[in-house]
């Protein structure tokens, strides 16, 4: 698979990486940004996972850019708008869901905990940010292979991924349409069997 992605553009991402290095913090860009880097798609929404206290680092970034931070305490996340970029910071976390709610109970977790809670393997790739302008890929669930094959597969069993957050079933349709990808048969079967869970969205 590809070993790294180019993060020299947008330049702000390199500056965020420089801030992390200055403070001895490891950060990774995750999800759609990594996927769209490989697909050559526009990248304005940037999700950054922080190994450590994400809110503290988000405040560091906001001060450096003179930006206004928006903090979501319940989910331990923060949004920092920088120009036309929307940069969201989150610590590595676990999520637990109650049967009749798609709002997670968030607790601290490992990087693997954080990545496996994502909807599809193509969105579960991460890249370790560096001031060099290159970001080394972390691919725990073979997202690169699925990206090359144009398929949507869940990192965990589809019934687990979709039961936790039924909105992911609708996201399957959205990504299949936007990217021209095929949903794997086992995920389609789970969507059909669990369609009634959409009612809590």
C-alpha cells in the first residue's frame, strides 16, 4: 500500500504538525481527509486524533492561528475553523451506545479503539502528521485495499458497526453514490436486516 500522503497542502496542516512537535504531542489525521488524499478529492474538513489531551492541543492551535475554538465537552472534541478549513480535534476514545440512542458514551481509549469505531475501512485509515510535509499511513483494517477495489466494508462485523450508530447505514448509501463504490454483500445484508434501527436517527 501507499506508505504516506502529502500534507504540504493545505499549509496549515504542516503548521499544526509543527505545533504538535514543539509540544511533544503525537497527532494523526484520520478518516475522510486520508481517503480523499488518495482519491484526489477536495479536502476542507480535517479530523485530527490527538494522542493525549485533544482539548488542550486544540486551544494551542486556536491561539496560534488567532481562531475561535468551539468545544464539545461531552464528546471531548473541539472545532477550530482556520480560513476555509474546519479542523476538528479529538482524543483517542472508546464509544458505547445505548440501544435507543445514537449519542455515544465516550471514554478514553487507545488508537485502535478510536479507529475501529469508524464506519468503513476506507474511512478508518490514519496518517501520523509531521512537519516534513509527509504523513505516514496507519492502516489497521486494510482500508487501502478496499479503496483500490472500490468497496465499502465495515471495520467490525457490520451488525456491530450499524447497531452502534444506524446513521452509518445511510452513510453507506451516501458514499456508494458519491464515490461510485460498492457496499460489500455482508454489509448490505446487515442493512436489510437492521433497517428498523434507522428510526432512532
